[in-house]
């Protein structure tokens, strides 16, 4: 028995409206959430064509699926994954082909699924657990017959073969999904030891974030001020409607994170002294959001979704900052100087007909029009400027978003448990 994918009806409408416009195929991403019983797909977005592909389309011979640009599609998946709050993933890929190309698509889709997952996993500060669903979906649609072939591959097994899966549409799938919100105060100190001086600043920062991620993973999570057993129903005690269904959340679950500051008294610790060539400090308040489906979700599902949003949003912003510095070729300051950089602010935008909001990141000099255009390019859905919600602002000189400070040489003390 294969996996079952419950799909928002608007996804089906979106896919049926895609016009090949003389091309042999169009591909894109499927976005949603995994659960132990079934998976949910709430959004599909076609991969934007390369500019040179647009220019040369008239002069090219018919494309072959073997030429499907894995690197370009994978980069689209990387960009889109930054725009997903906790609980949402790129679940797979779709391809719409002409009737003639239909027999050639499965090998191309298989390569694409594994290439995409390999790229996405490199960026994460977390790993999938053994209990999590490791199957990813491929959807092939014939443009003329409208026939659908849905199959899955196990991304943990490079030799995995295709398994059939069910693809079922449902109206209003995510209208009652449960939102969770959390503000995390970040204060991360990353020493740059002389032994790691050959590493790039980006790599050193990533290594420091990996250490911080363990604190987040091992933290205690309060939901609406309470510590709940992880196997409890998240909706336990919630009001029910006259039909016996839990009412759609009119407000978010409030989540607070408690991280361990001191080792237990029965743990010994030792100190090491490092000679450092500098250090990086990340400091500020981060707005985090996560969403879980409303079909009997467990507390552990909500906590895991929130953990991953915390880790993703900090890592993604650091990655974007380093990309921006590289792109704009900002020169490094002298050793004696400090550098301060404001990480991009988080901006949320709603999905029409859903409680779920997607996100993007805004540098200080970016306009609302640029943000809207980036949403439209990446997600292929119309976005209104008035729908953009800037979650973090700079107010009265206090920076609510995260600041990165790069300091000159110093000595750093570290304490390790035996």
C-alpha cells in the first residue's frame, strides 16, 4: 500500500491551468507537510524558466527530458525552502509533458528528487529523525489526456525504486491548520580560532550555529505556558464546534523556548583556552512561526515544527547575508575594526483561503515592490503589497531583527562536559 497525498483543490486548478506554450514540458515543486498517516500538499509552484531559455526558445529544437536542468530546479527548491515556515517542506516535484514525452519522465523525476534533497540537506542545521517519513513524491501529468501518475521514492535509499501513491483532492485543506508563534532571543558567540583561520567566515559561522542548534534541539518548549507530554494531542482541551470538530484557531499557540544555561551539578566540566583571530556575535530577537495540520496532531509535531523554524530562519538569514556581501563585494575592514551587519528582516504573506503564511526576507534597502515581485517569481502566485506583513522592525534605535557583529582578535573560554 503506497502513501496517500491529500491535496488542496486549488493545487489541482493551478496545475490544470499551466500551459506548455509550445514547450515539451514544464516542471515545478510541490509544497506541504508529512504526517505518519498521510501527506498534505497545499501549494504547487512552477520553476521559472532561465532568461536564456526564454531568449533561445524559438531557435531550439525540441527539448528532451534528459536535459531537464537539475541545477536550476534545485536552486529554485533552495530559494523556496527559505520561504517556508516550520512544518512545511518541499515534498516533491511535478512535471507536465506532452503525450510523446510521457514515457521518458520517470528517470528524470527520480534524478531530480535525489539531487534536490541532497542540496537541501546541506543547508539544514537539523536531521530527519528515524521515525519521520522519508518518501518524496513525483507527479506526472499528461497535458493532452490529463492522466496523472503519482509515485514516491525513499530519499534515504539511493537505490530506491518508484512506489505508486494515491493523489486525492480536498477542498479547504489548510483552512483550519494550527499556527504557532514564538519569539526567540538569540545571543550566539562564535569564536574564530587561529586553527580555523583558513576557513571562510561563512564556514566558521555555520560551525558555530551547529553548536547552537544542539541547545535549541534540547530545549524545553512551553505551549501556551504549559509543558505537555509529547505524545499528547495538541488540541486536547480545545473548544469544539456543535458538529464535534475543533474550531479553527482564531489565534496562534504561543510557544516559549527554555534552553539550558548551566550543566547539572552532577556533571563535571573542564575549560579550554583558545587563541582567537576574531569572533562573530549574533544578537537579537527572531520571530518564528510554524503550522501543523488539524487532523489529530501531537504535541511533538508542533514542537518539532517550531524547532526547525527557529533553526532554519537563523541559518537562512546568515546564508543570505554572506551571499549579499559576496554579491556586492563589500571589502573587509581592518583587523582593529568591528563590522556590524543587520540580517534581513522576516516578511510574511498569506496563502489565500488558508491559515498558513509563507515568508521571505527583506534587506533594509529593498522596497515592498521588490518583495512582492520576488514572491511572485518564486511561488508563481499573485501577491498584493498590502498583504505583506513585516514581522520585525527597527524601532527607536532598537534592532528587533538579528545583528551580526564581527570582532577582532581575542581569547575565548569554552566549557565542555566530560
